[in-house]
């Protein structure tokens, strides 16, 4: 499956990580601006096909030409393959203070993309997503992640509960995030490898997922608003859980 990416940082990350999966870069007829110039240079050095706006329009007809003139630069990139779930925690013994993420039925691709960007920033070891009742790994996810999808291993799993049990057997400790938890995330010790679970935007973690958790945590509000967007909450939780363990 191919994706059309419009964030040049996402395209650069794909060119760095897997240039053979970048099939085509589409640019306007004038000189590319900003980061797109770097994309063009990197694509040429990697042997990636570059089409100008007018070349693309000629190939697809007059209607495409009008669309191209209104459009932005883009790239056609193969979707990155999901890894086997067990591969994500294969090195858990080498990362005793590492952090992993599991996203339980998140449905907004912007949230998933933002979480991948946060995961890449804080060196999260891997991300698990549910196949059902979740947004797919779409172009929006890749573009919002701004390159994060390329650097963080991920697995799309059919049965999250089964996968979580396997993760526990491998040495990970499950930490559920829920606003009903009595313990603030800042009180969670950094003395073990945690797998942090982020729930659905509206309903939170499913009951079976919560039942599997070794511990739960929340972000205690300091002001008048009592809840946060899922990706914002994930960013705060990840920042707290990747702090120094000393």
C-alpha cells in the first residue's frame, strides 16, 4: 500500500530510513522552498523519481493540472510494515528503564501521529496499536508524526489482551492511564520497564485492558479543566516516565 505524504520532514525521514520505499517526489515547477529543497536533493542522490507539477499534470490530464496548481509538494511512499509484537520487547533486558506504549482503540489519526512524534522524541522503545476500532496508519498519521513513524518500531495487533499477557511474560510491567487512578504519574517509580497504555479518546481503556494492568496512574489537574486530549496526555505521561531514574 502506498501513502501520499505532504510533510517534508516525514518524507526526509523515509528517505533516510528506507529510500527504496520512496517511489516518487512531486514538486511544483518553481524552485522548492525550505525543507522541500532538501527533500529534492536527497531524492536525487537516492535515485528517486522526481516529477514537476506540470509533468504530473500532463500525465493525468487537464483536471489534474488544475488540481496540481492548487496543491502542495508531496511524495508517494510505501507504508511501513508492522513488526511482530514480540519483536518490540525482544531487548527488554537491555532497557531496564525503557518505556513502551500500547494504544487501545485510538480513533483519531492526528492523536496517533502526535503520539508517534512524542515517542520518537523521548526514545520510546515501541508502540502497539489495535487493528480493530482504531484509525489506520494513514498518510495523516505519518505527516502529523513528522518522521516519528520511521524511527519507532510498531506492531498492529488483533488481540491486545493476549499481546499484553505476552508482554508481561517478557518482563514488561503494565501501567494503565486513567483519570480515575488515585496515583499521579509523577509518583510512579522508574525502577522497571513500563508498558504505558493509552485509552480511546472518549471511553478510555477497556475494562479487560485495565484488569491486566499492574498499576494505574493519572495526571492530576491543577486548574479548572479536568481532562486532556489523548495525545497531549500521552506526551505528559511519556515525559514523566522517561525522566531520570536516579
